[in-house]
C-alpha cells in the first residue's frame, strides 16, 4: 500500500481524536516556537501536518506565512474544514515530502513531528534531507520529533526508524547545529506509550 492510500484510509475511517498520534495541541513545538520569537511574517512549514492543530495555534499567534504539507488529502481536508474561513490564510500542499516541489531558500522554520521516522529507506531519507537543505534559509530552524529507541517499532501499522538524540543530531550534521533537545512521553488514545525525542536545530548562516 502506498503512503497516500495508507494515510487517506486512516483519516477517512478513524476520528482524529482516536488516531494514535493525536494531541489537542503540540505543546512542545509551540513552546520552542514561542521562545524563538520569530517575526510574524516568517515562513513556517508543517511537514506531515495531517489534521494537526499547529496551524490553528500559529494563526492565533499572528503568523501570516504558513504552509501545511501532507500526502493525505483527507487529512488536510479535515484541518481546512476545522479552520473555516481562516483556512484561506494557510497554503495547503498535497505532496510527499520526499518529492515535494518547494521553492529554494523559502522556509524559515521546518516543523516535522513524526514524519521523518517513517522513512526507513535511506533513499527516502536522502531525498527528504536534500529538500530540507535546498529550502531552508541560512539561519533558519528545524524542529523535529521522532520515536526514541524505547518506542514501539511500528506506528499506524507501519515500521519506523527510531533515533537517539545523537543519531538524530548526526542526520543534520554539517548543515544544522543542535540548539535544544527534549523528550516527551506521548500516550495514544488507546493507552500505548510512545517515547519521543525532539531536536531544535539552526542552520548555519553560511548554509
């Protein structure tokens, strides 16, 4: 089953509040974004946005250049319906991040909660990183969350690649420097514990 079909099926058959990765608000991400004190016209992309409320919370904070990218049109439709008229303030991108056509040096903050760890093939990881390198502006930030080594080996029925903080940091070595890290124990609506490791990185000014 290809990625698009898999995720469309999940979002069309399960209420979002019962999906394993569901959170009312992405508190860890929002705290870091608040701490960064970004200009309100900073270009922020939520990679693998799904039906996440991150764009809702960022709109409420006054951000004006937001993109939500996901391979599932079903997920994006849920988020757009929830936002109503405010959905027009977000650029909705139906695409796979490993092949997305994004403009060069167009992004100030790249946000990814639980997409990168689904890329278990090195070729997919390479394409993801190439897109990030091309699109992230010098001095831009990456905020990423993935399963830690003690998390389950699968999520939503798919295998995941789990990372220690050092392993995650090494993925971006040479492009971004780690400026903060955090761990989070996410408990799914079904009661399954999913430990995450989060990293906040900054791209070097020289790119």
